[in-house]
C-alpha cells in the first residue's frame, strides 16, 4: 500500500486515524464518543498493551468516509520512557505497520502549553495532523481564550475545539480529519524522521548488540532529547503567548479544596477506607446475586441437557466438561463489571491519583504502588478482576509484583473451604461472651493471606529487576464528573477481553479435568459401571437408588485417572497429613478451589452435595486407620486450611496472569511459588500439632 | 559537590512556598521533568505534602504535579 504522507485523502476512502495525547487529555472519552461500541480490542505484538480500534462511517456532501481509529496509549512525548509511550511512538513511526493516514493530537485546552510538546513532535513526523482542543468547556469556564485561527496558522495544521461530553465539535472534527494536511512548519531545526527512531528500544538493542555498551550512546541521546525539548518549549512559549489569553490568577480552588479533605491525614484515609469498603461490599455481596443467577441457569441447562441428550461420552463431555467450563467463565462477569465500573469512576473523577498520592510511601516499602491498594483489597473478593485491574499501575515492576501477590489474598472462593474445615475441628465456643471462636479462626485466615501478600511483595522487590526507569512524577488531574457512558464502554471491552482471552484457557483446562475425573483405566471402570447398572435395576425405592448412585459416583471417582493420581501422590502429601482422598480433591480443585467441598462430598458419597452439613457429618465420622481417633483432627484441618490459603488452585487466575503478563515464565513462577509456599507451610503446621 | 549540597532543592520547600527552577542534577529525570512542564526559569509552588511526608505535589504552568521527595531533590532552585 502506498502511504505517501503528502497524498490528499480521496473521497470514499478508508482512513486510518491514530488518536494521540497526554494521559488525562480526555483522549479515551473522545475515542468512545467517536466510535461508541463499534470497537475491537487486540494486542500490540510482544507487549501487554491493549490495542483499541474503533470504527465510524459518515457522509460529507455525497462522499462516504469510513474511519478506523486507533486509540494509542497516553504519552507525554515521542521520546519513550514507558512501554505505553514506546507503543505510541512505534505506531506513529510506522515501525511495525504502515503509519496512520492521519494523526489526531488530543490536548487539554485548559492546559495547552504542556500538551503542545507532543503536538509539535507529531507535526515534525510529517504525518497529516489535526489538533483537538479538548474539554473546551473547562477552558471557557476558566476564562482561557484561545485564538484558533492564529494557532492554525502557526502550527500549519487544522485545529478543532471539541467538548466530548456533549459531543460538541465531533462533526467538525470528522470533517477536518478528511481535510488533514502535513504542516510545512517544523519545530526543531533540521529534525528528521529518523531522529525519533533513535529513542525506541529496538534501536537501543541494535546499538547494544553492536557496541556491547550503550552508555555513551545513551548519554548523547539524552543530551539531544533534552536540547530538543528545551528548544521546543521555547517555540511553544512563543506560540502560547501569541494564541492563548488566560487570566493572571488561575482559579483551581475547587480542586484544591477537595484535595485538602481527600489527602488529609485523618479524613483522607477515612474516606479511602470507606471507598474501599463500598467497592469490596459490591464485588463481594452484590455480585453474589447475578452470579447465583448465572450458576442456576447453567445448572438448569446442564440438567435439561443431561435429561434430554442420549447418554454417552459426547453428552457427558458437553454437560460436565464444556457447559461446566463455560459456567466457570461466565460466572466472573458480574465481579469484573462491577470492579471496572468502580475503577472507571475512581480514575475518571481524578480520585485514583490521590489514592496513589496518600498510599505511595507505605506501599513503596513493599515494592508496590499506591494504586496497588485497589487490586489487593479487591483480591479478597476475587483475584481475577483485580489482576485485570492492575492496568492502572504504570510502573512495570510494581504492576508485576501486584499481579504476583494478589492471589495470596483470601478470595471468596476460599470461603466455603474455610467454613467447612473450621466447622470440622472447632467447637461453637464463645470468647468474651460475644465473639465466636470460629469467627476468630476465619479472621485469622484472612490476616494470614494479607501477611503473605505483603511479605511476598517485599521479597519480590529485592529480586525483580526491570530496565524501565521508575518514576512517580505524575499528573494530579483536576476533579471531574465521570462519564458513565464512556466507563460503560470500557467495562464491556474488559468483559470481552476476559471472555475471549482467558476464557479459552479456562475452557481447555476444564475439559482436561473433566476427562481425568470421569475416565479411568478401562477395565476397572467398566466393571464398576456394570455392577451399578445391575444393582440399580434391583433397587426398590427412590431413596435407595439415590444412595446407590452416590456410592457409585464415589467409586467411579476413586477408579478414575484423578483417583489414580491421588493415590500415586499420597507419599508426597503424607507429610502434610493428607491421604489419597484429599489428594483427589486437590487435583479436582486445581481448576477452582471451591470444588474441594463438592469433591469431598462425592468421595464420601454424601447424599446431598449442596449442603455443607451432610459432608461435615461424613467427615466427622471418618476415623484414622485401625483406631478410634477422628481422622479430621486439628492438625489435618489446620494443615489443609493453610494449604488452601496459599495454593494457587485457580486456573482462571492463572489464565488472567498469563494474559496480563504475556509470559509463561511469570505465570509458572507464581504457580510454583504458591504451591511451594502452601506445601511448606502446611508441612510446618501439621508438625506443630 | 559541596556547592551542590548547599543548593536549595525542590524537596525543601514548605507548603505555599514558591520558587523558580534553576537546573536539574540528574539527566534522565531532567528530561521527564521538562516534558511535564518543569523548565528552567519556570515558577513553581508547593501545594501539598502527602500525610506520610512523601510524595509531594507542586503547581507548575497551571496544573498539579506530584512526585516523590527523592525525585524532587534533583530539581535545583534559584536562591
């Protein structure tokens, strides 16, 4: 394809547009306003940055245009200092693909000076460019007057003022995109396109390979970039003086007053605590209702399918493999939606920057970021949305550590396991008259998870090395009313990403686990089935048949590959106080830890799998081999509790970790670390008793 | 080195205090600061200090910028 930048865009053509701007320029809101739900999310090759592509079609005087718009990650300049900026730089330079036909630089009209740095750099790339003065309403409110005609003249490109909140100026922007031109002005003497390539990591790598030491090169590059920025700002100061009239005293008093409260030593933390409480309550309790509906409708379909399909391998696969796997994916949607809704509110309003501001010092000691507080606290509900939510952390090292430690927080799926085990070994005793002993044990488990999270983060801080420079030099945006529609679009996109990218891994593992627990070495499996069918025909009552069925399923599981594996691994888990029955439960609950309770119910052929009570009774009756001592004593129960507190046992988390880190190594180290920690801690616990 | 130690740096400002940027003592941070609008000659005002004493926030060219104290100590100010 020929993409000569000088070419005038012809009518009825497809135009590829790149949306560029500083973070907080309202770029994403503008993108959502332009394209609505007509979006696609993909990946940039090799990095964990999401590629947002949106489409829009329109007609201007008999000519049809269709735009494909890329929302590039926010950047402050074309000299990249983060992965986000590097991606933006590469796309504009056309390093991996063709450069865009038109670059739209989005600026905050009330803060134009700083935003013009990136604009002049983009203009110097000699791509047809349009400048957007976004959030023009805020500039007007601050009595900032911008001479658009003059700005057009000095920059040499089209300039449009837009208010993406009420869609003012959107039509004009579309029109101007079709008219975009290459500026004949240049903002740094003799700047060449090639110069910008010097800063990208590919080029650095090439230099490093060639010279084995890029210190001198880096020094020279830094010197050049500094000179470039200084020069540009001199030009910008001139442009600014000619085109912008702002009142002497800038009144940002509202934001400052809010800051006085939100970053106050007492109220600041009090309000943050309240916000976290609300977020947590919503993803923990409110999400419970839709999750219940999803689970119920899936089990309804599974029952219907099981009843109507001819018995056999294929329908078993469909019902207990695929449908069960799908249910395990879809069930996460309410939590993901709610968490991203809240993160969207916090980000859009400007509060997230303040959370970072007041938490940074505390979290920095553990190698975390002030923004880690939201994912980590949400980890108590579910690690899956929390890990997806670490995107707000721009520092790679701090983000990776947050992803690594979040699954150590005790999530809601551990709750049924905790409740069952605690109720097995603890009497209903009151302490100090009002506190329940079991309540204390449960709280202890949550604290244990939190302690492990912080300690692990601290250890990782010492181990993990990244080449990326770590900054906290961060803009504190003014408070704004969040745009609900734009947040809604982001939520929908996040759900789509989860369903497609994590979903396929989860489904694959579900099917493998289904096979392991429903198939076995053929001979013994066959005899079992024959015996059961014979006995069933002789059973005289429905109750009797149910009992038979439960016993049959218990035997079937024992004879399956999962059972075989459980027995094989008994020597390994014996030091923890576990037998082969627990071994089977460990295997089946590898996909999701809450499956532990159900598997124990099947193994002990409990009639009613839904209620904890019947499993509990069966487990209480279980005695140690050739003795009268109960098998599930305190040592075994505590050992199991500690094991489940630390073990990964959640394929959805693993799938999401892979998707967010793009690294098998990172995912596997997490699995190995958590399994190792679980094993050692359970071993120590068992031997303490 | 001694003169550098004596120089007033951004992390030493008190809330409400203003100063003018002179230069930077670390090259790679200097570029980041400049891109964020902190240029030599620019007037800045310390607006906020986090409850635990770090990070801090300044007002520069009409907006608020936060940074850690360690980073602020590389910004040298005019006396």
